[in-house]
């Protein structure tokens, strides 16, 4: 498993890391999020951190740009800055906004 920025900073995980990908699954969860999400929210120290410009990294993890924080009127929260690029895993995503929604 590749360590991401979100892992290093201590972002909360939603679920366990999958141990394998079934043969019947043609697209990983990460690839699907990169293709369909406008924005995702990750939880950090009790606050949602919103990321946009979601992309699939070469190592199979996700990366996005911090676009805001919930309930915080600041450009930085606990060392995470607006505009900062963060790598993360599918298990860090609390919720996502889809492009076709």
C-alpha cells in the first residue's frame, strides 16, 4: 500500500483498505472517482477538507487540490492550505459530488 499525504497527516479513514480487486471489477474505485467526481470531502481533525481537480496518480492513489474547509472561514486549517495538492486513497473519502449529478 502506498502512503499518501492524507495518511501522513492523519486524515480519517471511512472503511478498511480492500485486500484484493475481484476479477469481475473492470475499474478500480480510485479510477471511478477520478473520472466522475467534481469534488470530494475528506475528514481532518473534525473538519471536512474539500478537494477538486481529482486525478488518478501513477501509483494508483488519488490526488486533488484543496478548495475549502467546512465551517472554517480561513485559507488554512491545522497546516492544510487552500490550493495545496494532497494525495489520498479511496478510503479517505467521506463523500463526493459527481459530475453527472
